[in-house]
C-alpha cells in the first residue's frame, strides 16, 4: 500500500467504528511507515473526503481499491 493509494476499511473493521467512518467510504493514503521497534505492524495515515484524517492506523485494517472499484 503506497502513498496515494485509494483505500477503504475492511468490512467489519473495529477501527472503522472507532474512527466513525462510513462503511465503504474511500480515502487516500497520505503516509506509510513502520514503528521503530521490530515486529510492530506497518501504519498508514489516510485522508477521507469527509474531512476526517485517520492517523497511525494499522495498514492491515484497510483494503486497497483498484480503479474498477472506485465509485
């Protein structure tokens, strides 16, 4: 998942409920990084068109959208 990728939360994601993002809402990855300690998951910052930016969420909570899936 690279910077600039279009993503949405995985269905049923607890993180999606915590951030109060509507199901199926697409966002744009603005940063991708790893924590300095080994073994911690990759993190992403994602900006949604609703004005909400999700900071430091696990990348595994998202699925990348292909151009065919964008609505």
